[in-house]
């Protein structure tokens, strides 16, 4: 009986090996689909969408006053729907059609006219790639919501999002990931230090400045109405970020595993360091603080997560916890800009910081660094300073364009639908004034 069982297992193992071998050979064919990579990318796509709905919505919703929480949830939800439709219509082709040149994507894939059951990209169905990248287009303008909460018209939010996705986000994706000019230079940005965090952070700062501060800023700031929601939202962001970063490796691989590891290490380190700095500065250690520090660690590791090792992630996380903490105060008290939920200080500064630090911590052998990119002209690996020059050049162009385009969009909105709600509406709260609902009805 024992022998029979063993022989059955051996025969089963033989069949499994035969199947896997044939599957592997099939997967190596032209236009073939790798089932394992596809399964991971579908999972990663779900995780990234989880970051916005409900992660970011709850994180931001808990940080505002109770009379504005529904407006924040509505902004995140509506932006997700708008970005999805626009991605199918025109943003995908603008971002990944390399027939248009080095600076602008083409329009040959408008309304996904070439995407079908048989279209494959890098071993996964193109439909999965489209959906994965769509979730990035959803969360990036969603990040900007934190800059204008409690005072921007809903219609203005929608118009701003639509124009910003076309003028800022799609070009940045093409430059870095779609085969554009920065890709040709050899820039490192695995999951969006430039494409997501620098664009959103800089645009948030410009928009916050142009829309003006909330009433009572900065002397009479209201505390978050529900730190518990903030923690829940931040926890969903932490989990979803594994899809964000590790999914950007394009498949289930050792690289994806390392990316996941360093992402987690950076987040945990930044959370602890933020707590320490907050304790030293204020004598308290808050739930909102540890959650914000964690997000800073995630944003900062994002561009570097494919090139640094665990020790490098510790350095990046610790740096993020200190720098982003103090940048919140600089923006609020020195620059006197009401970037309400610290989008620039956490996401913008974090993304920029990680994009720069990878040039040093990504060097092979330095604190476990996995290596920098190759020089497209010589085929040799960049030196640290050569990579830094590419990183700074790419950042500079993206930052300037994001700021200029955002300013133009805001001017257009001011002259058309109007940007800001009335003082009475702001005092009453956007939940009832803009949406006719309240988050907490204690009379029923």
C-alpha cells in the first residue's frame, strides 16, 4: 500500500513536471501569455485600486472635519470613474503609443481599438496591462485632493482632473515609462517617484497656493475628525502599495519579491522615525503621525524600490521620516501655503527624495544595492553621478511642467466654472452644500 502511494505520487509528479515544462515552452513563444505572471498582475491591479477605493478615501476622509468627509469620499470616487473612462478613451494611447515622438505619445490606440483577447505585452494580456496602468491614473490625481479639501467646487474638481490627466499625467507617463525622452536617457523610476508623486505633489502645492487657504489658516486649524478612519485608510494604502511597487516589476519574480520587501521595510522605518521625531518635537506620539510617516516611507521608496536592497530601504525610510516631517511645517508655517493634508510635503518631497537617493543607494554593492541603469549610448552601467544627472534632469523638467500646466488649468477653471465655493458654503460644509448629504446623522 505504501509503495502504491509512493508510485502514484511519483507518476503525478512526472505529469506535473511534463505539464510545467510544456507550459514553460509555450510561454516562451511569440505573443504567448505567462499564466503565473498574469495572475500576479491581476492581483497587483486589485491592490492598487484598493489604494484609492477605499484606502486613500478613508485616509483623507478621516483627516478633514466631519462636515466635509463625504465630499472627500465623493472626490476620490468620482475621480476613479472619470480617470477610468478617460484612460480607455485617450490617456492609454497618449501614455504608451511610442509612434508620436520623444515628447508626446501617439493616438493610434484611441478607445483601445487594438486591444483584444490576443494582444499581449511582456507575457501578460494587454488588457491586464491596461487595467494595471489605469489604477495609477486613478490614484495620482486622487492624491491632489488632499491639497484643496473643504473649499473647492465639485465641478471644478472634475474639470481640473480631466485637464490635468491630459496635460500633466499622460505626458509624464510617456516620458518615463512609455518609451519617451526620459526613458531614452536611462532614468530610474520603477513605480512613480517622478510620474506619480512629483507630478501630484508639485501640482498640489501650486493649486493650494492659487485656491487660497481655508478660513482660519494657519492659526485656527481643526484637528482630524476621525483618526481611526485615518489609520484604516493608511493600512489599506500600506497593503495596496505592494501591488503598486512589486506589480511594477511586471510579473512574479525575484525582483518583485525584493521590491515588496524593501517597500515594507521603508514604510515601517519611516513610521517609527516619524514617531520619534514627533515625540521629541511635541512630547506626543499620535496615530495620525505614525500613519503619515508610513505613507512618507512608501512614497520615498517607490522610485527606488527596484534598485535598492534592505539596508538601502532602511536609510530611505529613516530619511523620509525626518525630511517629510519637517517639510510639513515648512510648507505650512514658512511658505504659508494651506496644502491641507500635506500632499507636497509627504508625496511630492518623498517622491523627489527617493528619485535622487536611488542614484547613490542603488549602486551595486552599496548597502545591498542591486545596480543602476545602463547608459543607452555606451551600454555600460551608469556611475552614481551620471545616474544622478539623469535623475535631476528628469525631475527638473517634470516639476516645471507640472507647475506651469497646473497654473494654466487653474486660471482656465477660475474663468469658466469657478474654483472655490462661497464663504457660506465653506462654513456650512461641503457635504450638505455640494452633495446634499451628511456623514453622521445622530437624530435618526
